């Protein structure tokens, strides 16, 4: 029991201790990051491409004459992807596309009363920017999660930015999503360039994608600025909560906890179970499986933020889960679907022993861009609607207007809005004059 050696009994903790064990790793506001990002954004706004070029040279040690990948570069990258990976990407693309196409919402077109027609229509965002990190590993799956719904929604312009040198896997994934405007820039300078535009990099209406603390801070700052873009969400450290019972497979649970802890040292994983024997077996399995991982030291740091919590029963586990509001929830019990209706706060739910969180990360079809840090209480996973805007339309006939006019005048008078009242009254008078002649 070297790493995950403590089992905490929920009912032996006071309320403060319960809150503490469910608290996320503390996000320390870094004033240096804030001021650095502010300066980067300002310089990119003023100096454009030159500033982006200088920052790329400073941070990525790469001096670029042009940022956009040429057709020759893209063609060359496509040839370097082996058939096995191409097939896996194809399967993932098919499933992600199927799930997101199913999210298309029919237009609403009804008469609320005779002569009053109301509609709800959806239009694609005109231009979006996708940011893909390129650090420890190329996040090609995120390209699919963002590029596919963008194309289904019909976004007119989609650009992608990723730090140089952009991996062939990212280029290939972008290409099969129909994204051919690919820029080899990263960090806060990439976010600033997409937010306000430069000579080489177009301004976009909304920015999507995860990144490090500088990227996240840049997204926050540009979205708060005048004429700045919208953003998808502010991604925090990844997290997983598992609800398990005595029928659960401890090796599966240990593997899932480790897979999520692998995302980064600030990740957090929690197991809730009423079975102490299962909890002990999970600890043993975690320690055994960790021995074979190359990045075990980073995972161990994340495990320090994590917990195995012993509860009275499944219902208590569910209550704790709803308090915590996890990014990922695995229900690993005898009848997992029977518990689904009792879950009110979770971003993405995985039911049963054969639904690892890895499936959602890559290829089951659901989106892996999810609210973290308890935001699932009020926010949702990324979906097709995030790439669209909803527009309302109303059309009244003259008779429909007359039938509604008394209601409109009464309500506007109650709110003491004379101009609103007048806008109705002048039409009523016009129609009266017309019919009296």
C-alpha cells in the first residue's frame, strides 16, 4: 500500500473534513502569469505578426517566416501516418460524427395564437479558432472533438493553431475534418492572434480548445475585452469519480483511476464505495499497475490529491457524487443504469464495467471537452449547439396584432414604458383609421 494507502470513512469525518476531502487542488492565482499574458496580448494587438514571430522564437525556439502550413507540408504529413492509426482515427471520426449529427435540433415554427407566428432557427458561427496543445503528446482526439461538430454545424471558417513543430497526427486529424488552415503557433500569442487577428492569422468569433495556464489565462482575458471573442470554457485539471459496489472489478477500477490521474499532476480521482474489501483490493491493484508505467512519478503526485472514501451505501455515494459534481463519473455497480436518474451533477457518465473513461476520451462518440471544477452543476459538455447561435423570429398579421394589442398596451403601461405603449398604439390607430374609411 505504497501510494493510495488511506481509506477514509465518510461518516467519521466532520463537515469541514468532508468538504476538505472533496475540494479540488487549489488553483493559485499567479500574478506573473496574468501580467505576462496581458503584455503578450497587448503586443500582438499592436505589432501583429512580428510579435507572434518573436514570441514563437522565444518560447518555442522556432524562427518562422510563415505561420500557415503549406499544402506541400500538409500533403507530406498525410503520407507519414500508418494504416493502423488511420483506421483508428476513421472509427473515432465515424462515431463522433454520428453522435453529433444526432444533436441537430429541428427548427421551431408555430402559431402561438391565430395570426402570431414564432420561429426558432439555428445558424452556424461564422468563424472559429481551434487551439490544440502539442506538449507531452499530440492531442489528435481533441482535433476530432472540435473539428467534427464545427463542420456539422456549418461554420464557414475554421482555423487551427498548435505549437511548432505541429505533429503529423494533428495535421492528419485536421485534414480529415476538413480543416486546412493550420497555423504553427502556440501559447498565449496564438490565442491573442485568433482573438484580434493579424495580417497572417484571421480574427475568429469563438475560440475552442484546452491549453496550459498561459493559454487558459489568455482565453479568459481576451473573452473579457471589448470586441474580444467568445470561448468554449475554461478547462481546469481533469477529474474522475467512481461509484462502485461489491460486484465491481478492482483491477478495472484501479486502471480507470490511474488513466485519469495520468492527465496531469493536478488531476484528481475519487472512489466511493461501501465495500471495504473492494477498497483494499483497489489499493493493491493501483500499486501493482503503477510499477509498469513510465510516468508513474507524475501519476503519484496526482494521487496525493485523490481519495478512496468508504460510504454507508450506494445512496450516500450518490449524494456525495452530486455534491462533488465530477467531470467524469463511472458507475461501476451491479445495475448501473438504475442509478442514472439519481445523478443530477456530472459532465459525462460511464455505465458499467465495459465503459472506461478512455472510451469517451477517444472514440465512443461523446465529446470529451467537459466542464470541470464542479461546473457541471450548471454547465454542460461541449456539443453541436456550441458551434451555433439561436435566432428567434416572429411575424404578426394585422388581425393577430389587433388581437394581442390590448395585452401589449396593458403590460407596457404596467411597466411605465411609454414608448413601448406608443409603438403599439400608433399601429392600432392606423388600422382603425383604415377600416373606418
